[in-house]
C-alpha cells in the first residue's frame, strides 16, 4: 500500500539530487496549480515512491520554478540583418555619395564544407557515405577518424577557392598584378579580350583590347534633368598591324555591358598600319590633334617603347616594339590617341619617299656610327642630278618628316660644380686612374682571364708585379676563419 513516512535521508541515499529534480519536475507544475492538500486525492494512482517524492519536493522547495531560457539561437535573426546594418544607408545619404565605401555582403564560408574541421573526424552523411557494403552486407557506417589524404585534399581545394576570391574580401576573383591595368584598382589599361563578331562564322583571332579612358559625363535635359552616361575609349588590335579604336557611350550603372559594346565597336573600325621590319615606324614624324603635339622617333632593335602610357598601349596593339614619343601641349587621352593614329596612317614607306623625291634615301644612324645605308631608290631608276635639284629645296629628312616643327628637347643636366677650383682639383687627382678599367679589360683580352693577366709593364724584369691573386687570398681567409672557429 502507500508509504508516506519515507524520510528525506533515505531518498538522498538512493538517488542523486539531479535525479530527484528530474523526477519531481512534472509534479511541480501540478503542485503550483492546486492546493497541497488536494494533491493526494486527485492523484491517488501515483506510486508510493512518486507520491513521497512529490510531498518531499513540495514541502522543501515550496514555490520554486524551473529556470527557462527565454532566448534561443533559432529565434534570432539571420545574417541579412547584420549585413544590412553594416551596409545600410538612407536614400538621402546615397544621393550625397555616402554609400560608396560601405561594406558589401560577402560569403564568409566560401570554399568550406560541412563536416571537415581540425578534429579530423569522418561524419557519415557529411564527409562520407551513411552505409558501407552492398546487399546483405550493408552496414551503417560509424563515426571514425578522417582519412589524412581526404583532409589534405579538402585543404587544397579550400586554398584554391581563397586564391580565386581575393581571400574572402568582397568575393571578387583574384587578378594577377600584371593584369590589373595602370593603377591597380582602376580599370584603365586593363585587357578586355578580343571583340565578338556579329557573324558567328568569323572570329577575331589573336586580338586583344585595352581600355584607355573610362569617365562619367553629364547632359542636362528639360524632362529628366541631369542625365549621366559613360564615355569609353577602347583600342583593339592583333599585334600585327591591324588596329582600331572607338569612343563609345555606355549606360550609367551598366559598366560591363558598356565595356563589351565598346570592345565590339572597336573591332568594326580596324585599320592597317605599315611597320618597318615589323617592329617600329618607317620614319620620324610629327603629328597633332587640337592642342596635343606628338613627336615620334624611330629607334633601333631592343630599345623598347618610351612614350605616354596611351601610346604604349596602342603600340602594343599595333605590334610596334621600338619607339620614342614626346607629347607636348594638352594631355587629353582622346587627343593623344587620335593624334598618334593620324601620325601612323600618314607615315610613308621608304620607297614612296624615294619615288616622290626621285632621289636615293640614305639612312645614317648613331648606333651604326653614322655609316651610310641606302634603304630605297626610285623604282623607275631615274635619279635627279645635282643641277636638277632646286637651290631652296629642303632635303633634310628631319625637316621633311617633322614638317618644320622641332620638339622642345629638355636641356641636358649640367654638373653644378664644373668650373670650380674644387672640381678642377678632383679632375687632376683622378686623371691618373681614369683609364685603369679600360687597361685592365684590354689586358684580360690579350693575356686571358687567369691570374697574371693584369700585370705591370715591368713584368719581364719583375715577375712579382702582377695583380693580387684574389682566389688564393679568399681561400686563405676562409681557412683562417675556420681554424679560429674550431679553437
């Protein structure tokens, strides 16, 4: 029957406090909603142990309550609210340009997979299959240590994902420094690939495009007010003489579509430029557009391109490798491009110049010690004599190609100490050593590169008058240092 006289000491010896609390929790709610005297009558079907437990807890705990956590992880908001807090800006703030440098939403878990971690545990269903075997031998796979090869493969894929996305900063794809253009973050000077032909049967093979200018321009209208659009200057070419450029408008805010449209339009305006030896221009020339003046000079092989960055990009598209260009006046990007393209198209071949003047065209360059070289002669073989040449006819090739314009060359930098007594003393003291390097080089050419090649003019009489044997002295020095370290 019922035993109501069980003492508290007996209960505590048989059950732990946690077990007591767990068994009494369902009854605590009953006690709190009814009178203590009514509990026995309404719940007579309870066991004696449970009823005793109820009486003990109701008398000892009284009106105690079970602590309940009112906040749960599943009730909290998602990440969208946090991103909105960091990137949010009002409409008035956007109009004032306050939302330009705010954070952009990005995926912080890019490249990571569920189940893979530093603990290296294989979780069935996440890192491996749930079952193993087949047919009758099918078994549920248990949790086990993760294979080291599988974990290393996951780390390699994670590193590759980080490289392709600027290391989780903004989610933008990684770009090689040489492909970032002229100033890194700006699109100017960046390559945009070959144009796309409207006829799919044709392709622009070996073509590439460079962005020279990208700016936002405004137009005031009566209905829409101030309307913005993009102005895009794009140059395309194949590096073999074919080149084209365009100034294309683009819709504001739709930059990629505008850049693609400009690339395709540049491919529809191709021109062919003659090149001398497939590496440079045929001759020096002067060209001008507006207030922009450009002086272009032909250069020998290996010189490279020393010019404005817009001219350098155009030369790369044309296939010119050796050139010097000096820009004077206005540095407007569109004017520089138009002036240089006009100069390339107006240049004449050596044969055309020889046929025009009815004279031999002789080239004398500094890198060839001004040795005369006939590069072209009249095609019909008729050459004018000295009597047939007018007394005021200009035959200076520089005057002809520059059209009477001469560049404002920068004056040479002069030594400020030249002419002073201290400088004269310096020259007198250095005079005896000026030719030492040349004499050493000549002796090594005549006597070989071994020790003893550099010698005094008294060497036949005094054989010890030779240059110090540095190999021997260096070896002795190393041996001496090694013996000191051992001691």
